[in-house]
C-alpha cells in the first residue's frame, strides 16, 4: 500500500519556499505521493476554508516535478466541470510527460456554488459535465495515469465504476468507507483521510480515519489496507488557515508515521508509539 500526503497549496503561510520544503519533506521521508487541491476562483465560500493565495494545481505540480525525483504527483481533487475537457487532457498529458510518468489524477464534481457562478458554469450541470470530461479523459487521455474518482453519492459511485481506476473518498470514517465497499463493486480504493496525531485516543463513532493516537492511526492504516486500499493520502489540514503558517507540527507527525511504516503491512501496533 502506498502512502501519500495532501500538501496545502493555499493559505497565508503557503509561499514558494514553504511549498519547496513540503516537497523535500514528503519525498525525504519516503512517502510515495505528493498531492494538491484545486480551486480556480477563490469566492467567499471557498475562501472561508481555503483562502488566497491558492496556487493552481497544474502549475504547482509542474514546478514541484522539477524539485523532486521519485515521489508521484497528483490532484485531490481536480474539479472537472471548471475546465474544458480537451484542455484538461492536454494539461494532464503534458504534466505526466514532463514529470516522467509520475502523475496521479484525482477528480471530482465540485461543491462551491459561488465558485461555479463566478466561472459561469451552472451548478446543476456539474454532474453531466464531470461525466463528459471523464469520457474524454478515458478516450483521449494519456495511458498509464491512474484516475481516482472522488465523492460518495450514488452518482459519484456510478462514476467510479464506469470511469475510474479507484474510488477516492475524502475524510470519511472507517465504518462509512467499509459500508460503501461492502455494497458496491468498485475497481479500486485509494482514500484521502484526515491526519492528526493526538497524545491520547480519540473516541466516538464519528472519529475520522487518521485522527487519534499514534496507535489508532497506525491501526486505521492497517484496516484500510485490509479493505483493499492501494494507496492512502494523509491530509494534515484541518480547516484553520493559520495552520499553513506552522507546517512543522504536521512534518513531525508525518515523520512519526514514516518511522513506523514497516509495521503497517502486518498490522502490528507497537505499544507506546
């Protein structure tokens, strides 16, 4: 099972130097994937959670491709209805070629109504436009780029089965993901999970996978692997833009997981970690 990191490409603390250090940290710790998010127009509904500067994902990943050598690069998730399908295919192909075949494309249909309005894209048509873009990507996109499809609505799961290489749910609980996988035959599974280490265990049925004591998080990863996850992306951002000014805490937590990664395949949780 591959492990990745969703690197914040937005927020008041995210300048080129910080992005460079994120890339060096993720690759240096041995993670397999470095992924970034997508918004085009930072309208008020977007800015409340993901404020400017918001670095465009294709531009950011192209730059990070030149700063890294091994780690795979991806989007979680590219909002397909915002873009012309043929232009998207061309940009995907170009980035994959320039990065030496390291691209992973996570996609979704979007949620920010004000952003859709600012871009002149009818919100009610986002599903149809997403399907159309996925069709073009499948027919004309570069071979070998994994296509991870986000969302967990019935329409999104139909999309995964029809077009995707993997289901890419975002920040769900383990029971929620387990229920979907039990009810649907999906081509693959590559979740993005909330990531935060806490001094003690976190209780309750609504605990997001990846949040809790080190033992809990390691066990979450073991369970995701048992559910068939080909990759898991750790998301260290929790909604406070000021977090982007203090990436060191996330780097320490990522280093702790990297140190114990060898324990994940067999599900061994070492007491006291």
